[in-house]
């Protein structure tokens, strides 16, 4: 898949299954309970954006910017 194909299809979502340890689930629960994120999936998408940026994949990170991203405090 080339970058142009990704950009034209950025609104499409694909469901994946992810198994996490209780420690990670508890941490996600805390982020949601504290109001930092609306739901687990939003926190996970934000973490992926940060991961992509960390590895120099800004073009992929920018494609994932959505309305559900947390606002800066």
C-alpha cells in the first residue's frame, strides 16, 4: 500500500483484536476514569500516533489525527 492510497483511505477503520495483560488494562481504565480519554480505543490510537512519531513516521501519525484525540491541557 503506497502513501497516496493510505491518505485517501484514512477514514476507514479496521477492527483488530489485541490481548493485554491486566496491568495495561488497569492503566487504560485509569486514563478513562480520570477523564484523560473518552474510551480505551482513543487512548490506544493516541499511543500509536506517538509511537509512529517516535520512530520518524510522522506521515503515518498525521494521517491518524482525529477528532477524538485528547486536547492538550
